């Protein structure tokens, strides 16, 4: 459990608050650094698989929590569409359920 606020920086609807300056320790890093492209990156596979392991009741609670979060009046249509797109990529039926309950046309 967290006592402090989670930082989702940058935010599209809250003003940006910058952290205080903190001294960087003079630690020396060593080793090989490599820049490479991750082939066939799939950031949505694992969340989709996890969602599909949920019981129908748990899936419904999960959906309702997202409906509640995305129904916040501060959430713009653009942000709502982005999240529906993310969840559609994880699980197509999840994205469709969110879109239909929020009266948003899915973009995928």
C-alpha cells in the first residue's frame, strides 16, 4: 500500500510539478552498454493473458473499475480513446466492452 501519491508524470490535465534538485552520487558505472532494437515488441500480450485468467466476476470488477476511472470528468475524449486502444490491444473483447459502456467508438 502506498501512502504517497503515484507520479504519472507528465499528466495531460494536471499542472506539472517538478521535483526538488537532488545531488547525483558520483558512482562510477562500468560494463558494456548496448543499443538494440527489440524484435517484435509486444507490450500488450502479458496484460491480455492476465486478464483472460480472471473469473468472469473478477473481469467484471476490473471493467467496472476502468469505467469508473475513465468516467472522471477531467478525462478527455482523447485520453479515454488512448486507454481503450491500449486495452483493446491487450484483449479485443475487453476493449469492446469498455468502449460500449463508455459510448466511445473504438479506434482499433
